C-alpha cells in the first residue's frame, strides 16, 4: 500500500460525469486505471468523454502528451474481476446507498485485504457507508469537484472506523494528482464545502422565495462578491483581510435573521418534480433554450481551464514562498 504513486493501479467504479473526469485525472498522474462500467451507457460514453478531456487538456497545455499516451493505461470493462490488481478503488456511482452497497460487495469480493476503498459521495455519511463494507477501517470518503482533472479540490474523509494512518496515506498520495487536499479527520454529513455551500444555497433560495431578489440578482451578487476572492483566500483569510471585528458585530445582528428551515424549499422542489435537471435538460432555476444550456456547459468547461491557470499562480503557500524569496534576495545582497 505504501508503494510509489504511479505504481499502484487504481479502480474507478461508475463512469458518469465524475467517474470520467476522475479517471482522466488519475491517467494524467501516471496511474494504470481500471474503469468499471456498471451500466451499459457507461460503456458507450466513457471512452469518448475521457478522450475529450485528455484532448482538451493537451490543447490547454495541462499535459505534454497526446491522449493515446494516457489511454494506453486505461482499461474500461464491465468485469469487476479486473479490479484484482488495484491498491485503491474509487466508487463513483449515483447517490443511492443501496446501489453503493451492492457495488461495495462486488468490489470487496475481488480486491486485496489491504487495498483501500473510497466513495465520491456528496453527502452520505462515511460512517454509514463504511458499515456496508466488510473492512470499514480501509474505507474513506474521497470527495472530488467537477471537473476533477482541472480542480485542486479534494476532501479525504474519515468515518468513525477509518484508520487515520491510511487516510494520511491518501492525503500524501493525492498531492501527486495535482490536488491541494483536505483531510477531514472526523466524519460529518456534507463534509466541509457542502456544509458551507448548502447554507448558502438555502439562504439564496429563501431570498428569492421571499421576494427580496430574483435568481438573476442573487447569482450576479455572488459572482461579483465571493466569486472574486474565494479562489484566493477561502473564508477565514477573507475575514482576516477585511477586518475581523466587523464580522463579529454583523454576526450578532444578522444570524438571528438567516433562514434555518429544515424542509427542502418549494422553489427547488417544484423544478425537480417537473423533471428539471438544470443545464443537462435546459430546465433549472434560470430559463434556457437547448442551445443556451449547451453553451453554458461549454462556457463552464472553458472557465474551468482558465481559472485553473490563474489559481495555479496562487498556491496555498504563496506568501511563505514570497517570504523565502525575499530572504534569499536579502542574503544575496548582504554577501555582495
Ligand atoms: N456531479 C458533481 O458535481 C458531483 C460532485 C461531487 C460528488 N458527486 C458524487 O459523485 C457520484 C456520482 O455522481 P455523477 O455526477 O458522476 O453522476 P452521474 O449521474 O453522471 O453518473 C452516475 C453513474 O452511476 C452509475 N450507476 C447508475 N445507475 C447505477 C446502478 N443501478 N448500479 C450501479 N451503478 C449505477 C453509472 O456508472 C453512472 O454513470 C455521486 O455520489 C455524487 O453525489 C458528484
């Protein structure tokens, strides 16, 4: 299990939107990937999707080699037996505990006792998922953000029974995937970003439902406020940069007025009950023609590559690096 990164084979089970971009990320990092297709549609679509990601990554200079080079390390199969050689398997099937449970059984029947198993679940507690497995100590949440081959985000989540040492191994390993990972040492539903963001989604919907603003207004405000600083600083450094006492004052008066309903809001309930999926079928919070919806998907992809390029100029330790460079320059000056 502590073998060098590129020498461990990794399995990805579930080849939808995220399974394909996770596979792309791992191929780029140099792994051999066994990609298991649990449904026939995956077999039809996955190779095309992964190849398109690799092509675009080459065009954007994210990788140096053409898709064929990486695709040599990819095996797409319906056969779980091929997972036998994997040191890590990433489950990426739909957000349904019964389906995930049936998939874990198939994976565990094949993989070695010391191989790790993880789930890309958005919000099912890891402690609950690991109860569906025979070796809960080797089970973790591995929560990616779409598109996984361009984003730096990764949460590694321990369940109550996870072996923290193995979690630390995943943390180390994932640096080689181009991630700035976070190790969530204690299980909590929604982990970090989903808890923070769902509080924001609830408040945004409440503002619209109560007539304070339109969907367009809320999106415009968020794009131009948090959208500007979030990539650089997250939330705590933002408060540090803009002055902590003001937040203290505002919290006292604002918190009692924030929405804390526990029911799913009507606005989103209506959309889902009418079959709305968002840009995937041109039915969501905003109105779309089919062409507009497709263009939003395309625009999001373009933006993902551009913001990645910008974000890479600002790693988490940017200030530490600047300080080190400054010290080096001063030392050079003094020895002249
Ligand atoms: N979409 C996102 O942005 C996002 C972000 C973080 C986490 N996630 C999580 O990742 C997981 C996959 O999400 P996605 O967006 O790739 O979904 P998706 O709908 O694109 O793909 C789902 C995949 O699940 C598998 N599947 C479907 N029915 C199945 C069945 N009956 N039995 C076994 N497998 C089946 C198939 O491989 C299918 O392609 C979910 O748990 C989701 O919550 C998604």
